């Protein structure tokens, strides 16, 4: 049955409409990535960093609950780049069951991973995240504070207004700018 879908889609690769051809290419890429899930999981267990990074990105294209355990497992790896990449994919997938795993990395030892965690949480419209992200606004890391403000704005709930307003008086121009941009994102 899956091969029937692939065959039907492949026949449309020569469609006269370019938008149809583009949609077919995207659909085939997702289907083929799903078929390769076992191979992707094998690569994730290996030591080749470049291949592992590509495998993590491939998991982002697969629509299956089977990708979440693999991504969550990567969050415990010593390589900060792999943790950060996994956080990005988890944020894009927006599965509420992963919020706690993502949130743990707001305290990751690597600054870039903390930024990726804050950014990923901004994809979840969950008011319970506001205190966790607001707690980052006193941090010395400008990138983390700005990302937390952006995430608060994207979450968009009224509870985020007070912490964002307090950041308007931060001595750092980048933080004040991020606060202004975050205010625009809030729901009325």
C-alpha cells in the first residue's frame, strides 16, 4: 500500500503544474524518510557526527511517534551540538509530551543548548511555561534572555506580559529590543 502511494506520487512528478510537482517532491521526501526510519535509528547509534546530524534532521521530516524516543535519547548525549539539534527538531514537532524533556535543558551546561531549549519552548502555547522562561530574564547571557523573550511573545498568553514589560528597562539594548518585539506578539 505504501509503494502504491509512492508510485502514484512519482507519476505526478511530471505534472504540468509546478506547485503540484513541488508538493509531490515534499510528499515523496517524507514518505521515503519514513521508510528509512530503521536505518536512521542505526545511524543515531553510531559515532559519525556528520551522519548523526543528518539523521536528526531526517527525524524532523518523519511523521511518526517513533521519532520522539530517539530525539529524547539524544538529549542525554555529551555532544552539545547534537543536543541542540535534537531540541530544535523537538520544538518544530510541537508534541506537548516533550515539553518536560525540553524544559530540563533550560539549565543545560552549554549556553547554546539553553538557547535552543528556550526557543523550542516558544512553540508551545502553554501558559505554564511562562515562569520558567521568565526566570531566564535575569541571566547574563544576552542571547538566552533575548530568546526567552521571543519565546514568551510567541507563547502569546497574557501572563507573559509582566515579565516582558520588566525587560523593557534592562540595561542591555538587545534585551530591550527583544522585549519590544515580544510585546507585539502577545494576545490582546
